[in-house]
C-alpha cells in the first residue's frame, strides 16, 4: 500500500509546479478565477476520459454506469471535484499560499473524523489522532516561516477549510461506494461530470484558455494524467483499506510538491534542514497511524 500511496503523492506533488507552468503557458492571470475554473474543468474532464479509456481496456468492457451508480457518481463528483475546487480557487485568491498549504493538510483530520464519527466506517483511536498530530506538525514546521499573517479571512481561510471538508467527504463516499462499484468507473465518471460542470461554469463567467502551443497542450494532458492516475489508484486504496491508513499519506503531498517545485521551477531554499525535519515528522505520523498492533487496541475514543 505504501508504495502506491507514495506514487499518488509524487504525482499530486508534481501538479503544484505543473499548474504554475500551465498558468504561464495558457496566459492565465493569478486573479482570473473564471479562466482558472475553465482550465481545471477541461483538465478534470480529460482526466475522466483517460481513466475510463484505460479502465475499459483493463476490464475488457466499456465502463458505463448503471442507473444505480449515477447518483453515487454525482455525490462523489460534487464533493471531490466541484465543491472542493470551487472553494479552493476562491479561497486561494484571498489567503496566502503558506496558510492554504497548512489548512489543506487538515483534510487528513476531516476525512478520519467524518469516517469514524459520522459514518462509523472505522474506530477512532488515540493512536490515529496522535499520528495525525505528528504529521500535521511537520506541515506546520515546513511552512512556519510564512506564518507572519495570523489574520483570519472567511473568503480565504474559511473557504480553504471548506475545501478540506469537501475532500474528507469525497474520500468517505468513495470508500463506501467502491464496495459496490468499480473504483475506476466512479473515478472516471465523477471527473468527467465534475470537470464539465466547472468548465461550463467558468466559461459562462467569462473564463477562457489559450491552447495555441504544443507546450500548452502538453501540460494540460500531463495534469489530466496526474488526476486520472493518482485518484484512480487512491480510490483503489480506499476500497481495500481503512480511510485513516490511506488519507494520512496525504501529508506527503505538500512535501513532494516543495521538493518537485524546487527541482522543476528552480526555487531556491525549497527544502533545507527545516524541510528535512518536517518530512521526518510527516513520515513518523504515517508510521504511527499505520503501525499494526497484534493485540486488540484498547485506546478507542
């Protein structure tokens, strides 16, 4: 499981720099949220098509949803693609990238709390909470230098938090519905549906993207591949493992993003001593949550 989760985190980590490069190649301004919505919508729509094509080849039949699967796809798509990225793009325009990175990392907590307390998919334990706290401390440490602005913004910090809540619900629903449906089918169709909604919404609000060069097409297709491959693999992990054991690996996403951005974008001091210490804390948190006790655990909450 760990190797597959790491592949997902590396793919998602590369998306941070990929999106920055995409904004430059597609001539999208930082505050042009409608064009960003179009960009994201087209990306996710293509990701859905990619996932469905590969899944159909792998399962030797076209992945068409049954009538009973349609509402499940819409629910997952609403939380995973539409709501999550709606709150994310608006929130990011009203807060700092550092604060957003820390708040987004809280989606590990929200997913575990929703899974344990609301839907009773697993038991909430002291070990899981402790592991999440250790991992989250690593994220805070990695971003501590940029935390000079402690002012709370509802449209900024508040919307980024709502983004993490949407992400938590999406993982819980994927866990529930993948027991009855193919994870790749759910992943592909939710991306296609959610991407189409975001694409249309952004276009109606005046958003446009310029796909005039091979580089622009290349980065769009790469980002679509990242979403299709990483989320489909993540969905398979959720199908066969408790939510807590999978989502805690999400702490690696921003760490991978920093390392890859430093390499690809040549950002100086992207990962120094503090970054290494932060990564060790994240890894420690993942180990604590995934450590298996042979005896029955008695620290249930």
